[in-house]
């Protein structure tokens, strides 16, 4: 695993507008991103975070559509992985429903304006556990800074 920190504004694409999208949207809004969401249906409350909305079916998108994006998060249950297999050759793709198809993992990340800590579970998929550890580390650091 190679942990990295992205240092320029990213163009992020989220496929699907459900609960997984809302979570990813919240995470991406903490960093400087230009976010686009593509979905057939926009029924889930995505809050007031700024994003571009495109109402289309993922399976009807041409490969050229994805060229403009740096990060691609797929938050739908995939029926066909053909496009994902094409995209991972030259794009950073995270498939939320099947991490084995992804070529990057987005760990739980927290900061306190001084340090940035990212936590990922290596042996099992457990985002809540990773976020709990990241939150605990920031809390511990803040308490240590007081002393």
C-alpha cells in the first residue's frame, strides 16, 4: 500500500446518488474538490454541498466522458464491470460496493489544522472502525497538546 496526499484540486466523479454518495460527498467536501454526481435518480438528501448534477445512467456513458475526472467513486451496485476495467487502466477508481475492483482505497481521514491522520483497516472492510481510530488519535493529540 502506498498512502498518498493529493496536493492539487481534484475533479471527482461520484456514480450514484444514494447513501454511499452522501457519505463520499461529505468526505470530499472537506478537501478542495470539484465534485460531479451522475445518477438516474436523485431522491436521497445530499445536503447543501456544492456539486454538479448530471442525470444519466452510468451504463450509457461513453468512456470519453470520464477523461475530465481525476478520482472516480462508483457508489452503485454494478451489474457490468466492463467500464470499470477500462477506467482503472488510467484513472483512480474506487468501487464502494466491491473494493477488489478498485485501484485505490480512500481511508478515513481527520485533521486538526496541524496534522492529518488517515486510517484504513488492512484485513477487513470496516470504515466505522477506521474512523473511530482516526477520531481517537486526533482527540489524543489535542489532549497531549494541552499538557
